[in-house]
C-alpha cells in the first residue's frame, strides 16, 4: 500500500496560561510523537496552515500541553484552537508486525469469512478495551472490535481486512 505522506496526530482543543501553551487531544498512542525539536503542521479549519517546531510537551489531564516556537502568548495560542496537528510520515516510528497506523486502515475493504464483502473502513475510534472499526457499505454500518477474535488478517498491500463476525450479525 502506498504510504500517506502525512498524518493527523492531534487537535488543539484550548489554551493554557498566558505563555502560548496549547491544550492538545492526541490521536497518537504515545507522547513521543510530539518530541521537542520535531516539526508539526497546524491546519486551522478555514485558513492556511503553518509549520512550527516543538519546544516542549507535557502530559496534562487526558491530553497534553504543547509549546511551539513562535506561539508565545495567549492571543496567538487562541488563534490555533480547533487546528489539526499534522506530521510528516517519516517522523513516525516504524511499526512492528501486527501494528498499523489508523490512517493506513481507512478505506480498506472488509470481508467476512461467510458473508463476503461487508464494506470499507470509514473510521476508527478508541474504547477502553479495543479500538473499533466503523465499516460502511451504502446505508449499512458494522462496528468491528480490533481484537484477534474478530480480525483474522490485515493486508495493507491488498487493501483488505478479513474478519469473522458472530453468527447473529
């Protein structure tokens, strides 16, 4: 599968203090995706985006605080609220076997071992136990837990996921 050039790894949800710190909701599993010295692209909803260097990152409640070079006061930080945080794929660590970046799974065809094609992965969301694939085909939506009991194989080269749904589906 052709690798996507960039990934959305978080969203600015608010500001903290007067020095330009951004409150961030992270889509990444690890705070290391936001390491000081690396570069991120902030993309506001209706404006042109801009690259920034990360100065500091600290855990904060359910997300973290991010300090970016050039955003050094509350007014500048407030202009960033709602922005997506995007990084270049080459900044991400290589994954071990049986691990995938969510963005690589979006759009893959999903096949049940008995029913055949059930749709494409539209989105993924986390839960306390397992991430959930949202698979859609026309008006049908199927939620599939990312658990070895349901997911039998993922082949990003063939753009396909093979699953085993319970009989009552």
